C-alpha cells in the first residue's frame, strides 16, 4: 500500500473546494463556507477506499482533482469485487479489463437498471456469440451463492429452444448456514433478507447489465415438495404491438432444507417471458437482451428497488391482454353462431 513514514516524494496537499463538504462523500455536493486541506494519500487510501460505487462516482464529480483520484482502476476493481464477488473470477477479470473504462465502465453498466421506455431502438450490432452470467446471492449481506456461467448463442439448439440459463447442474446443491424457513412468516422474512444480482455480459460488445430485481418480487412454498421458490424479475422493452412488447426476465431461486435445518440452494435459473405468458426461444430472447445491453440505463428513484413495482405492472398488462383476447374470442364465437343458425 503506502509507507507510514514521511517522505519528500509525497504529493502536495489537495485543497478541498469551497463548494464541497463531507456530504460529498455521501453522494451530495452542498455549499460550504470553510475550506479544508486533505493530503492526496489520505484521501485516496483512507476515504475513497471506504466508499461504495455510487458515492465514489459522486465524489469524482466534485472537482478535477477528485476526479483524477477517484478514477483509479484499482478503486473500481475493489468496488466491483465487494458488490459482486463473482467478478473476481479469472475469466471475468479478463473480460472486464477489455472494457474501454475497465471496472468503472463495467460498474456504470451493471449498477443501474436498464431503461424501460425505449421502443425506438438504435441499430444494433452483430449478436453476441456468447453471453456470460455472473450471479451473486446474499442473505443479510453475507454471500451464500456466487457462480459464473458462459452460454453460447450461435447453435440452432440455442436459437430455437426455449431460452433458459441454469447456474447449477440438475443434481448440484449449494449448502448454506441460513436456517430453513418452516412457516409462511419465516418465508416472508427470508424474502426480506435475500438479495440477488444477475449480471449479463456481452464480452465482444463490451457491455453488461443487471437483469434482476435486488429483492424477491415473490416468495412461495411448493405445496407438495415444501421447497421455497424466490422469484426475482426485471422488465425489458421489446417489439411494439407484439406479445413481446414488454418481456420479463424471470429468475427463480429454488431452495430446499437439510436434516440439520439449513437452507440449500438447488436451482438458480433465468427465462424470458412475453405478455402471453409464453417463454421466448433463444433467438427472440437474444434480440431483446442485446437491445437492453446496448440501450440506456436509469437509476432507481431514491435508490429504491423498483423490481416489485415493475413485476406487478407486467402482471397487470398480462391480465389485460388475456381479458382482451377472451372478449375478442367471445365476440367471434357469437358471430359464428349467428351466421350458422338456419333461417326460418
């Protein structure tokens, strides 16, 4: 790191601009009447290393000096590693290093949620030959699951089969120290304690995005097996006027129990569903995912997880579409009956 002994090679103290206070370290820039002096090494090693990604980005906007100190790749690598431990996997380190801005670009892509209100898409490039999924699950802030899976996208099997990514093999389980929820109240509590991130990466296009809500949008227990299903989701824009005008990336985490009473992660999977409730194939899913990867991002208002609200809105649109189709089919049946009736 750095030596604690004084040295003549140390950089001169960094003046703290009069327009910045300690609030800048919390993501705010408020007016101040006093001016402080912070040595660059103290600022770099004792302050910046304690900040999370959004706060570090805010600090870099205070001044040109702060921007230079906050833009170091090692800082952003540490931020990505602490936010998403799966990014420390060698394959991902290689992919992220190829991004134009390294870990900072990766964070700016992956931390915000994809913008939804964009049906006018820019012309996309060639579809990715593979997509990489980096998944991390935490329980009360402690990591209980972390995996990276690569998925090829060029074979006919991928393009025409229902799109699905599984982070575990069918017989694999991941043990945890989390108590298995035995009651419905404990299931609801588990939903409050779980957080998940599913970062989808296009290594050729050097883009990434998070396709998961932070918290589960629903938690339920299977009536027969007793397994707990935690569902995470986000909604992406598709082709206007079609059943995939909006598509849901649905992530299901299936958990079972052990004889000792601990939770086991047995399945972590992702599928893309349209407004008709149909799961899209690989080709159609890849079109929607690629547009989202190359599209805009937006910060959730006030840092609030918008996943559940988007999920409920998607369910409402599905219901409205289903009712509209039923009314249309009912009208058609009445017309067929009317014209089929013989004249007296």
